[in-house]
C-alpha cells in the first residue's frame, strides 16, 4: 500500500467551464512554433535556417549553456521563420507542417537493457531531456547534475486543470516505460491522487496525496517526501511528458501529441483536445470561444498560466488552454461593502462560503489596489510546505540572498505561490517576485 | 452608469499633467471608494484573483466597531444624565435611551470628524507626495482614536495627537503595512504622556456640557466620576457591579466600556477571519492567569475575572492587539504575543502604582517584541532546514 500523505492547507477554486471527458483531435495547424521561453532558464541557439526541411525530432534550437540539450521540432516540414524580438531574442522557431508527418527514427529500445548513461543519451538526442525542470531555480535541467530524485506529479488540481485520468487513458503502457526509463537515471517519486489507476506504477516510489490544491504541485510533494537541501538537485517532469519518453523507447520516435483541456467559462463546449506541442492556440479553440465579450485566453490554467492569443503557439509544458472574461470595463459600485454574490472569496465577508458547490465565473480583474502585505496568515493558509512564504517573499523583495537560501527558496517554484497570489488581499504579484528571486539566486551562484 | 462616466471624464484633469494633478491621490481614493479598480492581471502570474481586498477587510473592522461606537455614544449621554441627576444609579439604564444616545452622538461626532480630517488629510498629502494610492488603513485608526480617549479630551489636543501618530508612528515607517506601533495607541500614548491631566484622574470621564437642542439638563462643572480601575488604583472599593461593567454603563474611555458590544465585534472579526482569534484568545488567557495569580493584591471585593471586564482590556484584546501589521506574522507567534499582552496588562494594572490601566502600554510594548517573536519562529524553521542539510 502506497504511503498516504494528507495535505491540510490549500484551496479548491470551483470555476465554471470544466472540460467534459470527451477527447477529440484538434484540427492540424498550418504552422507550428516552438517557443524557447517555455523552457525557462535556457539560452536558445537556433541550429536551423529558414528554408531547412526538418522531421519531427530534428533539433530546432539547443541550449547555449549545454549544447547537448536539444529542443526538437514537433512536426515534419519546412522552417519558415525564426521569430526574434528585442535584442534579437528568439521568440519562436516556426515550422510549416508537411502534408505527411515524418519522424526521425531513434530506434526502439528495451529500457530494461539500458543503463542510466544510455537513457540520458537517448533523451538528450531526442530533445526530451529539455522537458526536465530542475529545482533549485525551477529552470531546465543541467545534464551534468546527478539528481537525488526525479519527481512526477500525476495530480492536476489547479482550477480547470486537465484531469489526469482522462489525459492518461490508454497511455498507461508508455507511461510505465517512461517511469522505468527515468528510474535508470535516479530514484523516481510518483505522486498520485487517491484511487488513481496509476497507483500501481512500478519502478517508482508511489505516494498518495490527499488534499486541496496545491497538493498536486510537484513542489509540495517534494517538500513532504524528500525536501531539497542546499547543494541538492531534483528533477521534475510532467506526467504526460513521461509518456513522451515512453513513446520514444517503445516506438523509436518523438511524438509530442498531448491531450489538453480546453476549458473555462468563455469556452462554448469545454472538452479535451489532442494537440501537438507548438500548435496554434487559434486552431485549438477554433469556433469554441464566446465572442459576445472580451475574452482572455490563457495558455495553462488560470492560476499559473500565461495570457496568450489566437496567433500564439501553445507552450511546451501546457496541459490546458483556458478562457475567462476580461471584464476590464465593468463598474462595480462600492465593492468594499456590497455583498457581490457572484464573487468567489476565501473571506467570509463574502458569501461564497454558503455556496460551496457553486461554479464561479471569475474574470481577469485584480479586484483591489496593490498594498504592502497587511493581513497576516493569508499565504500560510494555502501554502502546504514547511516554509514561511511571507518571510521568503520579503527576503526576495529585499534581495537578501543568504536569507532566501536559509528560508528554503531552493524548494520552491513560482507555481507553488499561485494559490497564495490568488487569495492575497494586498494583491502582491507573488509568482513574479519568486521568479525574479530564483533568477537572481541562480545568477549569483553561477 | 452616470457616476462612472463622470469620474472617467474627470480623470484626465487629475492625472499627471492635468490641471488638478496635485489632487490626484484624492481623486484616486474617491474613484476606488466608488468602484472596484478595473486593473486586470498581468500577462504572467495568477490570471484570476480573490474578490477580497484590503479595503473590504479594513471596512469590516469598522463594521465590527459599530456596536462599541453606538454603545459608547449612549454611555456618554447616560453618564451625563447620572452626573446631572437626571437619572440616578437606581433608575433603569433603559430610561431615555434615545435622548442619551443623541447627546452622546453630539459629543462624539466632532471627535470623529477631527480624527478623520487630520489623519486622512496627512495620509492623502503623503500619498500625493510619494505618488502612491491612498491606503485605507486610517479608516480603522481614525475611528479607534475617538473610542479610546476620555470623553472630555479637547478637540485641539486630539488633533495634535492624531497628527503626531500618523506622521511619526506610521508615515515615517512607510505607511500602512510598515508601521511598528499601532497608530491609534500611539495617539493615546502621546496624550497620556503629553497631557496627563486630560487622560486620567476623576474629572475626564463624564461630559458635563449642556447641549440645548438635545438635552434639557443644565451644565455641571467638572463632573467627578471614577472608573473601576481608578478606584482600584486608589485602593477604594469598586462601586460598579460586574453586571455594570459587562453591559458597560460605567465611566471610561468612550468605546471600551461595554464587554457585550466589544464581543459582538469580536464575533464579526473572527467569523470573517480578519482578526486573529489566536491573539484574542491568548490575550484573555494571559490576562486571566495573571489576574488569578495576583488576585490578593487588588481591592478585596474585586474578583480576579472582573479584571478582564474593566478598563480597556476587552477593547485592546479584540481591536488593538489583533492589528495584523503590528502583531506577529507567524501563527505560533500570535499565541505568545497575545498571552504576554494579557499578562503584562494585568501586571501593570495591579503592581504598578503609577498607572491604573496597563493595556495600552502592554500592547505597545509587545508591538516592539512582535518582530522578535517572529524571529524565533522563523529562525527555528531556518535551523531545522540547516540541520537537515548538514545530515
């Protein structure tokens, strides 16, 4: 029986527009784009030229800091554009899809016969290594590190997140192969929800996490199972990215097809779509977005995601595309005292505590002025890690590197502060601050 | 919506470069008072937010204060009526509630106006100077100040004390959220040490003035009435019964007398989770324990638990000690903080011959220690982490 860990702190936000459990393929995009920014902490060096023909699995760019870490094309076709922004920063590398999908053949391999080095070499060659995120710093992993563990969370409990059971259906074999491959690199820890079909996964230490969001955050799971100490490195990878790895060994190809949720109150028919990494957001949500008002499209879930638009490409790690109302020209009178029955709040100065079952339509407004941190205990109540979140954030704001380290910044990623950012009555941009703190620390330590 | 349009039309005038840009903060304060800000989330970071903001939380503290404010007004009139002989201690306090209340309202209103005008004036000026939004923290401070002074405190002294507190206890530290001391208590401490004759003794607690339109009773000169704590300090027997002190029909600072009114506020604050129940509870526990240990030192007919019902103990525990900015930020720290406030308040009351009331000093003292208490808790977390790494 797997170890059951109960998470008491947290908050489930019940949003309208959860994806119905029906999966269909999204229409193919004409052009696919791989966005380097999705792989945070990496400096892209583009290795293709406009006009080059590539197959799915051919490198588009590599990490300048570790050129062996490749980032590969999800489709076969012609490189049409290396999109650059200010100071020639690479924004995306775009590939026009060929009529027929063709894959680079990496050769089927039996994971049992491979050793760690061979697995690592295969992942580097196929571009799947780039999906590892390391902690500390929450950046792309360094292949020269020896991680003390690889953590996979098979729980998605952010609001509107794609249900792992739906996503993983029929992919169990590839998932198991992927986990077995990872186990050659380091000890694998798998976090699952109660009664998960993945609980029987072999070659991994399986822990069951019971509790509210963000219990599904891999950072929370690491903190409860094997907290990171200074000098240690762990790698994390998404559940479906483990499937990519499984496919690589079982089929010999890089197939970056994902099942994502298309959800949110402004999606007409919330559902699951099979999409390829780098597909156009517009193709994924085509005809499925309400047009009667200004809508905010989000690459990811509404707590940790990033605002996007129909012309953008879905980011490599994204497991959902969500749409919420922007509502930037509403005039809500006397918000500080009006009952505002349609608003969701953890505060009982509102009435959402009376309606725990109600699904809310939350818009993109910040709903308050930015303040210094006034009320205490807000972050604490939704931050299920043995870390003082407020003190850590203050240390980051102060730029105090020693104190950040002492308070456990190694263990966190911006997403771990997402729920705290939601409930914060002082409207502090916690995820941005934590991101800056991690980047600051990384620069300092290199 | 008409008002929205009106404000939108005015906005350019008050914005940077507009004719009235010197009053931009005032305009902004008015705009956010009427309407929830329309700012939407940035490209990265949480795209949705909880509807709670600091404005609502802070106004709910004011709402929680309403019972104490209303009762305070009534009690001003009631004490006046007692002093003028219109009512006797034997007559029912329920007689002429309306008249007493109106009398109190007339006495109280100028204090509230002065406190808000002075404090908000300074806050708006500072916000304009720093090009920041006006923070709403003073809405609570501004109503707390008139509630914790004796009824006879002159308005000009109140204005000076408020200005002192807002500038030196709050703005020099960086405004709402950055102050070390509770600004309302600094106001009181300033009055206490700068104008002691206005803050204690027997002459300050009852308003003797004659207000023609409300109350027909003639003015009386310098009414003498002792608070239970004053009597205790003087070694005299306490005349108020426990029932009097719990209902609150005793002389005292305006908002602090009624235990019932304050507890209604406490329920609102705890229910909405705006103030920490841990601090409230531990303050009462600390006070009760200390009062029990020191029970033979006070007046003979005064039970130890009555200590908690008199003076500013309840008001301080519910509305002052729980100020989130000046209390510990760690949950464990809140227990210790409250306990020490309660204990310290009773120690000062009972053992210090100079000060009949100890709540204000106890809270201000523990405000200083709040960061230290936090330090201990945070440091233990740091040490635990360091130890884990060393293994």
